C-alpha cells in the first residue's frame, strides 16, 4: 500500500514548493493569517495561494497533480479537519508520496489523532506555534514557495477531470445486502478470471462464503450507477485496462469516484501489474486496504499464506480469498456512514458522557460535575460569541479551572511524561531460596487454528472512526518478517483472554493508517518486537513514534540478540536511557538513569523462574490494570467545549474539590474489592472493566504457585476474564479435596 515518491522540481526561485491544507470551514481564517504574514508585501498573495480543503480541488486527478507540484504541505489542524474523510485521504496520500508535512494547531487546543495524528505527529514536523501568529508562519513560509491558485487552475485546465458527480439518493429497500463487483472488460480476460475466483457465493477455504447477493457490473455506465446506488459493498477489480485511456477506463473512474462520494464501503482487488501511477487512482487508494493478486497464478488466492514462497504473511491456516470474504462480510454488517457534522456531534456527546461518568466514579459528586460543566459551557459560549470577553473568559478558564489556554501550555501538558508503572513492578516476584527449590512452572504451548481463533477486536466504528471508550490490552508492533513468531505469541495470549490488536486474518478495514492509529489510542500498552528489519521499516517506525506521542507504556520484546542489535535514538529516547535492562541476562541499568520500559529477551527461557511468554502476558495485564486507575484524560481532538470540559474535570480531580478548603472534603470513591479500581454502583457503565480468575490457584509447596487459568504467579495478580466490579469482601479459600485455592465469592 502506498506509492513511490514523486520527483517534481523546485519553484522558479529555487525554493521547494508547498501547498496549504485545512478544512474548508477554516479557509478564511487561514487566508487572513497569510495576509498578515505577508505584511502587505508581495512575497505572499493570500488570495492566490492554493489551499487544499475537503472541497477544493473538486477532482481527484486535479488534486493529485497539484500535490505532485509540491514537496511539502502546511497542515492547519482543527476539529473539522480531524473528522474529514477527504482530508484523511489527502494526508494519507501526502505520506504515501513522501512529502514533507509541517503541521500545527489552528485552534490553540487542537492536537490531531487517528490517521491525521499518525501522519502529522509521528514522522512529520509538528510546530505548536506554526499558526500562532503571522511572524511565526512567515518564518516557515520563507523557506518555501507557496503554490498559487493560478497554477492550480492551469493544472485543472490540463487535467482529465470528471463530469460533475451525480448526487446520492436513498436506495430502494432490498431483501438482501448486495456486493457489486466493478471491472473493465479486457481482451485477455484478466478481469473475468479474477471475478471467477471472488464474485460468487460458493464456499472458500475455512467454510465461509459471501453473505450478500453478488452483482457484477454490466459495462454500461447508467445501469452500473443504478447498481452502485443499491450496493452495500463495492469491490473494484483494478487491472491494467482500468488505468488506460479508453471508454471503459473512463467509466471505471466514474464509478469509483461516485462510490467514494456516496460513502460506499470499498474493497479493491488489484492485479499486481496494474499501475496506480500518481494520479486520481493513487490518491483514491492512499492508505486504503486492498488485496493484490497475480492473474497468471490465481490458484494462490486459495493457498495457505505460509505455503507461498516469499509471502510476507506467515499465517498457515488462512488464505487471501478467505480473508477477503471475512472482510466483505464484516463490511456488510456495518451501517452506512453518517454525515460529518452529525458524526462529530454524536462522538463528542458520547465522549462527554463517558468523561462526566468517570469524574463521578473518581470521587466528584454529581452536583459538582453539573455545576463545573455548566460554568465551562458558559465561558466557552462567551469566547465563541463575544470577542470582547474572550480574554476574560480564557483567563477564568485558566486561573479558576486550571485549563491550559495557550499553545505552549497545551503542548507542555500533552507531552509531559505520565507516571507509568516501573519495569520492575511488571515482573514476577523475586525468587527466594524457598521458591527456587520448587518444581518450576511448565511452559505450555497451545495450537490455535484459524477457525477457532477469534479475530482481533475492531478498533473502528461503522463510520471508520475510532470506537469511543474502547479499551484493549495491547498492540503488537512487529515487522512482517517476524509474523510467524509474533502470531504464535498472540495466539497463546488469546488462550489466556488477552485482548490484543494484531493486523491479521482480514480484519483490517478501511484506511490502514486510521486503523493503526485507533489501535494505538485504544490499548493499555504497545509490545514492540525488535529486530533489524523492524528498525529499518518506515511503517514500524510510524507505529512506534505515534505510540510514543500518545505516551503509551511500551514493552520491548527482543527477537534478536539485545547485545548486538544496535538501537537508534528514536527507540532509546522512549526508554529514557541507552543502558536499560533486558531481562533476564542483560542487567546494566543504573539508579542515575532508570529505564521507563520493560525489556525482555524472548529467546531466553525464563525470568525469575517464569516462562517468557507468561512474563510478557503478566506485564500486559498489569499495565491494563494500571490504565483503569489512570487520571481522567484530556481530549484534544474535539471542540473547545470538549477540551475545556475534560481539562477542567481532569484538574479538579488532581486537586482540591471546588469551593472546599481541602481535598479531604471530597467524597471517597467506591473501590472494587477485587481489583481496587474506582467505580460507582449507580453508574452501570462503570461496573465493567474488572477481571477475575476463572480457575484455581495451585502450588506453592512442591511446585511453583500459579493461577491455572492464566499462569499468573501472584495470588493477588490481575485476573484474566472480564467481570463486573464488586464491593463484597473476598476470602482466600482452600479446597481441602484438592489443596487448591480461590477467592470467594468470585462472581
């Protein structure tokens, strides 16, 4: 996925060229900043600068050609850009074309998340003061020659643009969901052979089949547009003919562009010789998941990945056509996406509700939460409606409620190190002479097959956006050459009920950058499987850098010798030192430079008598338990109201309650007697999130003690199966018949 870098030249003045990018709702604001930056001079003609938005250029070919003229893009971040599918596509294309991306918040409180965050924060140049004032932007703009609107119009005149797209219409109700396959007819029959393998309802390896009615295009634009209106999922078969200049290629593009404009779920199949180029098709495919096939050897689509020479995927009991069917069926099960504005409103409402409930769970009474949120809303409304009172309202937000109101303060707050558990706290208990004399834990390996393996949990909702409030245990970050090893570890973890995200088995959908970023945002920690290939991979570095930006706890899992693997600065910076311990054998950390990450040599057998995978899974469970007790997060990727409300609640929970002389007057939260997490019996959503052991604890006298259900060695270690929080006191109870132990009660 992605495309090769373009090689366009510099501008007439010898400087690299650049375009501006923002949401259309902010174009006037951005042009005003450009005018101020020019100081009335001739360096920048604000009205003549190309600003790429969600509505301009109107045509993908035009947009692709505009971007091809530039080496860089200035991206103005605000809440509307964050949720724009068109701009997510544009940013993914900029990444794929390896353009320099320089970004900053247009609104002082904004920091991007999702695909936008991954592109702008992880590997690009992020400047929180980029759009703070005209002088700062002028400093950056001086280094580039901004592409002009007149040049953009000239490109439009020469590019092959589509006719105006037809508006979407509500499709007629149908008895069953439809899957439309679209292709270009070719004399060699390439598209037809591909359709024979995919466009049917017959069973495929694994015993699954497409669950919707299969419809094939008729190579008539009007009838195919009618079929497109009623389709629930559209599969575009991309062959060399589709990228040509004939009538068939023109109609194919019309259908593709209409499907995008109408918000249809797309799943392309690309013949490996079909070029994407650097035009409209490359832009439309930017960041998108597709399936690549070799039309000269289509039997491979039914062959096990592990049996295909040089295949990067190492799964031994799945194949491409099975993954394709499962992905299509997953798309059929989701409703169509909603409109941008209503989408943002509903997500903010859900996030606000979760935040208020969490604040009450952590000890604020309902009256305090209501009063505080009401005051924040008054101040935000005052800022939005009355420029004269803006400074006073911002001052009260900061002075009385602790809300950061400058770009510098927001950046400092969003990048401060969190108080993660120390590496030693994630390990099994130190061995004693007594414990060393016990029979050690056996290392149990489970064989998990494709059909018994539950798919990794979805991280995106039906709108292609991160699921609000989703909490997963871990994300496994690896380079595909290590997939066989990492997949095996992941499957062993699933046996012990770990909820880890892993990009296998056809459950990556939509924009892959969005899915990756949403996974990072949703997990309690990231497990980084380190190899030379990982360190050389741009995509692996993107995952790692975004997780670091999100301040996620990390576990380094070395798959190669940690003493010889040379780690770059972007890895060791996260650890906080170059001399961190790699358990069990490489102990070199000093008190003066403590490490912030747990590092494990996965080629070793044990740490403190416990098998390596069990050590890893135990550390993940402890970090997941830590996350449930973490401070209330501040939300930076939404509206000013959402930011100010979450910030005010965060700070009031970190200090004395409003109107009280001391924190002692605040009600103490109810703590779960099983896991110690705050919850409220009156707030149903807060009851979830606990974990219990489903089996018994055995050993401690002749054999090393552990919970049989998950190999946890501590009697009070975190559980492995979802449960509700509880207030009843538990008792450590021995079963005299077997000599095993459990906590009772254990609902």
